[in-house]
C-alpha cells in the first residue's frame, strides 16, 4: 500500500482528459534523460494497453544510445529530425501530456508549438515552479521522479493491473536513473514498495542496470578519464569540485549524446567534496549540471546563476555566455553560496 500523494481532484481531472481523448501526444524536455523517457514510454504503454490507438511520443531532440533499448523507443518522434510530422501531431491531437518539465522553454524549439496548440494539456512533473501551460497540473517536487508520479497516477486511476512488463520496465528505468541508481533523492520507503511491485511485473532490474550503466562507448570512458585528470578543479575550502569541457575538447572523443551523463557525480566520491558542478559547451549554450550530497542544496545556485532548477541534490541549468564567463560567474558566487549553506556540510 502506498499513500495517496496526488490529490483526488487532480486524479479525476487527469483521468477525464485521458479517457476522453481520441488522440494523445506525449512530450518531454530537451536532452531527454532516463526519467523523461521512462515516464513518457511508461504512460505510452499503459495508454496503448487500455485501448488508446493514437498515441505519439515526441522528444525535442535525440536521446542517449544507452536508453534506446527501452520498449517503444523505436517509435519516438525526434522533433529535430521530423519537425513537420511532429508539428502536425501537436496541432491536431486532442490532448498533449507534458512530462518531466515545468515550462515550455524546456522543450526547445518545440515550446512555441506547444503553447500555440489548441489541444488540452496535462502536465505531470516533479520540478519546482510549474508554468500555466496546462489545464491540469500534477506537480510534486518532493517525489523522486516523474516516472514515480506516472506510476502513482496509473494506480490511482485503477489501472495497476494494466501495467505490462514494457510499461514496468520504462517506469523502473526512470526511477533508477533519476536517483542515480537510488543513491540520492531516494530515502523514502515507498520508492522501494513501488520497486517491489514493478519486480512482480517481471522487471529484471539487474539487466536494466547493465543496459543503462554498462553500455558506454570507449570514447566516453576515455572522456571520463580526461575530465577527471585534466579538467577537474577542486575548491577544498568550499567542499566543491568543478569540471569544464569545451566543444573542442569533446571532439577527439567522438562525443555522442549521453556521453557526459553521470560525469558530474564522479567528484562526489572524493573525500570532503559535497558539491559538484559540470559545465559543457553545447551547440548554442553551456549546459550545466549540479549535484550535491546530504542537505547541501545545489538547486538554489542553478536558479540564481543559470536559469535552471531541480532538486536539492540534483539540478541543471543553462548559460548563453561563453564557457569562460560561466566559469567566472560560478567561481565568484561560490564563496557567498558556501557561506550561506556551510551549516549543511557533513
């Protein structure tokens, strides 16, 4: 038995939208991660199982190779590659389900299309400050993943028995990846109650771990060594580490989408480091990932400096300055930020 986290009124409204819609588009954020895909594909499989024939999953861009094994991933529409097809769906669908993002700007070029679409919209997310994009918003930032929220919604709608193995595998993957294999944001006992129920559906958690975490390229492994040996800077007095990677530095490693996944977590293995930040030069921006341990927050700095946000221990943001300027902003802000939160250092 798990507690009824989602308000009954929200369940009823979401259920009505999903039941009434003849066509449904599921969309998620740019740079889709395990939770974005896990929640999207998990809901996709559930809707197909209960008889919804016209269901599409659209991502703003491509996703990492180590997630392409997921059931249903081959059916995902990549907006960057098939924008005309995606726009046609977004403009004509009955319902758009927005998963794992709180504002349309998080969907890149697809954002304006979502705003303009006359379709009804349902948002399910666990990030702070949800926008008014959707008529129905299920937003619970204290929940570890959007995939967990999707599981809770499915159960509360009375469809637990309709969760097939494919649905369960996707939901489990989302929960696992958004908690770093249950190493942060995962101290709530009900997470493991949900995992137990997913295992009963036939999920092979060991195989999923292998698919996700032991499926990196040789280039990614070499990049990891380079990032730690050449590009990691520590600030012992602030219990902080910073990794920076320019586009030019990524090139020799045949960098692919997802190759930087998890690099920001590595410095947290160093004794005394409680806050880790990684900055990576992308096509038109600097992508910033932040991680922390214990009660030390990383999300406040993401909001303060990088127009981002997220959770206490896992956040992200973006900078449209140069990499050098982003580094300068961070290093200048770090002393005051540490002073503000130094009581939370373990």
